[in-house]
């Protein structure tokens, strides 16, 4: 086989391989969307809605962070 024939068969193999991957990805995306549509009525059975998070006043959260930072600095200075 000459170099030109080897190059041509390599390009054919490249195109076929990329085509197979592309077709697989298109089929996979189609299947995922189809399953999403089919399973949408039962979504509440499989995944219950999360409870509303507790509201924490902003001052409490900031005070905890500041206290932790001060404690970390003090611990680092004593070492």
C-alpha cells in the first residue's frame, strides 16, 4: 500500500469513528429527553420537594465567622 492509500483509509476510519460517536451522542440526548418527559408525572414519588431552609439572621452568621477568624489568628500567633 502506498502512503496515499494509507492516508485515505485513515481518513475514512476517522470519519466513520467520529460519525458513530456523533450518532451515539444524538441518540443518548434524545433518550434522556424522552425519559424526562415520560417520568415527569412521577417525579414527586422519587424525589420529594426539599423543605424550606431556616432563615438565619445575617448578624449571627457574620458573628460566627468573625469569631472563628479571631480564634484562628490567636491560635496561629501562639504557635
